C-alpha cells in the first residue's frame, strides 16, 4: 500500500513519498503549492488531484477540478462526490464522465477515481457495484467516513471490495477517520489489495505534540486547516511519518 502525506502548505517539503494527493482548491489558490505537485509529476511520481470535498465541506465542480488539472497535469483526478449520498454521488460521477466525453469522446486525459458513498452498509455496497461496473472508472476511493458505517470499521469495506470486485478497478483509501494505527489490523493480503492511502493525520497529531511511538494515535478533536501557519516539531513529524509507514 502506497502512502500520501497531506501536508500544510508551509510544510510541503515533508510530503516525501512518491505517491501524492493534491487538493484542487489549494492548487488554484497557491502558485507554490501548484508548482510543487507539478514538479512531482514531472519527476515521474504519481499525483492524484482531489476535489477538496472534506476541506471545503462540499466537492468542487468537475470544471474546477479540470482547471487545477490543467496546471499540475496529475495522473489521476477524483471526480465530484456527495458525502454519504449514494444517489447524489452517482449523479455527480455520471455528469463528470459526460462532461469529459464532451471535451474528448475518444481519449481520457487522466485516470479517474470515483468515491464510494452510502448512508448505510447496503447503500454503500450498491454504490460500490455501480462504480465498479463503469468502464471509465480506474479507481474507487473508500472515504474515511466509511469507518462509521460498517460494524468493524473501514476494514469491512475493504474486505467487501476484495470479495466482490468484478473488474480490475484499483482501490484507494481517502483519509483516516480517528486513529492513525488503523492498518495494524489489516492482513498483508488486504494491504496489498489496496493501492494507496492519503491522510493529514500525521501533521495533525504532530501539531498537538502527539507521538505515535508512545501510542498517541488518535486524531485531535479539531479540524486541521492546511492553509494555517502551524509550528511543527519537524523531528517529531519525521518520527510520526516513519511509524505511520510501518503500520501501512
């Protein structure tokens, strides 16, 4: 499983893996942010462009995602989705696919990730099958809120995807709900099934001086703002990144 660290704008240099998640609203707002991920892409590293749903409490449009994509040329874009809403997400995915086909009916400019949503297990499963059967979709994102839907957390959703996927659609895990050591409970088979995960939980916990080495894994009960100028202990940040990578 690959790791993407979501870092505050002032700490981009610590996004130090070869798998990255850039955010549409930050690409459009901060030239230095856009340039950072543009260069990562030019260096041959894998860059996903997210639609900023969690950060903005609502997805940016496919038009805005494509404006940001024109700047950084990512490998993959995350299509607009609607939080916990199967029907709303399916409608947004169809609109986005239609919009892309109107631009170029033959070629897909980027790999496409669609996020699986539902207010309960059955709704989530129905959304998963719908997305898995769409030929345009290359990757299905399992969001962190899925942890609240399944009895044993997001790991149940990963197991369901493993057992029921009918195409070679890849799986990406979007964010961490509450606990940085979620992946200590995944088998190697489950970890290998998932392509990657992104999260801001490492800098988030570091801001509160929490040490993963000391078992302080739980996310603080306030929302991180990636545009704020936090004072991070860089040594602790690196230690927490290392421990997180051990889990994954």
